[in-house]
C-alpha cells in the first residue's frame, strides 16, 4: 500500500497475490481445466515442432487415409500427415493470438488511458474517433485490410486483426480510469503531490489488473476466430499448417464436407479450434473470480 492510501485511511480493492490467485484457480474446476488445456496447447506449440519434424513431401499413394498408427489423424489430399500439420500449425495459432492480444491492449490503453487521464478536448476527440470505429463492423474492415496488406508472418497478421478491434476496449478502459480518478486514494495521492506517472502506474494500473488479464484471454480467443474466418474465405493464404488454412484446404480441395476419409482432415482443426476457445473461456472465468471478491463470496 502506498503512503497516500495509508494517509487517506482508505484501502482500495486489493488484487490477490500470485499464490492466492493460483489457489483460487486450482479450486475452480472450470478455471483449472482451462489452465491445463492452455498449458497443453502452449507445450504443443513450443515442444511439438521439436518432437514432430515438419515434412512437406507429397505422398499421393497415401492421400486421404483414415486414422492409423502411422497417421493418428489421417492424411490430407497430398498424402501429408494431418497430425504433423496440426502440431506445427498450433505454433502459429498461439503466436498470432498472443500478438493480437498484446497489440489490441496497447492501442486500447493508449487511446482509453489518454482520454481518461487528460479529459477535455483530447478526451472528446479520441472518443469521437473511437465511436466512428465502433459504428463500422470490424470483420469487413479486416477483410479489406487483409487484401490490401501483404501478410507474411503472424506479427503482420496480428496487426491487421488488432487495427479495428480496440475501440470497445478503449472505451471500457476510459470508464475504468474515470471511476478510479474519483476514488479517495487517488485524491489523496494528488493532495500529497504525487506525479501523474505515479498515480497511473502505482494507483490505477494495479486496480485494473483483473480487467487486463480477463480481456487478454478473451482477445486471444477472438483472434483465433477472426483469423480462421479470413482464411476460410481464402483472403489470407498465410500458412498451410494454420488451422484456418487446413479448414480452407479441406473444403476446397478434398471434398471433406461430402464425407469420406477426407472428413478426418476437416475435423482435426475444427476440434482444435473448439478446444482452444473452450480453454480460453474456462480460464477467463476463473481469472475473473480470482480478481473479483464479490464472485468469490458468492
């Protein structure tokens, strides 16, 4: 606790420490399951490519085979192992979702933070721009940007996904800052002559940690949905092993939707996307409970 908070005699809502937060997540079944699933996906993305080497060789004699010991998830229309593509695609999916969450949060914090802290004309101008962006659906803009910008790596793809996705979060961050500005411990910091940097970093940001953590996970989930949507439409031929490109190839080149052995090549990325989104939702709910004392008491 800062000196300003002690002087004012007011204790802001304290965030739980790492040990208590982990304890709450461990005792929340949904959060614990979500955490385990996310850990599995991260390990799959980091360690998987080291264990399963990438093989781009075409084996047409083995095309569209069903699951077997040699090919647990079957093969694609070129005879390449589906499990190998799934493992290597998970790395680009995780990197893309994390980079999108980082970029979106940075833009939202800069816009919403400046608007909430500065106020006045700057606040009005930034919120005017934010409202304009909110009135335009984000996915069509992403479609246009994906065609106008050459996407060659997960970072450039993450920038495209985040350019038009920050407006709603920026408004929410501004509202959080405006609420915190009226708290007694922030007023006490001003009276004691604390600088703006101290007030923002030491008084406001710690009380917004739950908000940031929750939205970071949810942005990761939304980034996977948006990237897969763009790939299924054929707008971003980013990587053949990305789960979205696996879906696109399965629908356009294998006839997976009509049944047959090709259905295994289609189902693999579908199940992976579902499990990843489920993991994000479960873990986010646990994090919200860990940071929100009202939910813990209920």
